[in-house]
């Protein structure tokens, strides 16, 4: 049972799943923003699957929850509304189109810059959707904006 009656320090419970909303509601709205242990995340429902990631784009903090979802190379991606960066929903990889200057006529290929946006685990239990934050000890580019836009304990430093 995750719901202990004893308040434990943040460090201990920081990786506990957090209730986000009802499965049916999120399926209908297709996206929802939520706070998971003071971290702003967005949950998407796209073609039968749930995805969760940091809500602010790793590039410059753009609002990913306002972006369009597009399929790129068979991978659903969120397109950041600010500068159109493409981020895979499943893994948080930044995609870019590689052009080989020695073959100017060749079709540009999509390549991965690696994991840039932190994704989180979504679980559905009995009609309820939960998000479990990923391992914060492994840093990710989107952490900068996640910290900057943190709901509580904010500081302008
Ligand atoms: Fe997302 Fe620039 S802030 S692409």
C-alpha cells in the first residue's frame, strides 16, 4: 500500500506514483497537465497509449502541452509550439533532420539527439491514471526548466 498514514520526508516519497486523473477523462481530453512531487508534467493520450513528460521543453522552456502531435518515422512526437523541436513521446528523444551536404538531393533523414526531455512512467489502475517520476539522479536537459518553473520552493536565483 502506497498510502502510508505517516508523513515521510520528501526524499523517501519523491518517487511514489501520483494520481493524475480518471482514465476516461484523460482519454477524452487527450492531454492534461499535473504536478508530480512539485514537478510540472504533461500527460498525453495518443492512439491508445498514455505518455508523460516534463511540461516545459528542454530547448527554452516552451509549453509542450500546447503542441501538436505528429508521427515521425513511426514515432509519435510532440512538436514544441515555440521553435518546433520534435520530441518523441515514448522516450523524450530530440529528433532532427540530418542533411548530408555531399548528397544535396538525398532526402534528409531523421536522427536522434538522444534523450533530452524527461519522461515519466504512466500506470493505469482501476480507471485511475498515475504518474511515477523517473529517476531524478540521472540528469536530463529538461531538468533546467522543470526546476525553473517549479510550483513550490521557487527562487529567482
Ligand atoms: Fe521548445 Fe524552443 S522551446 S523548441
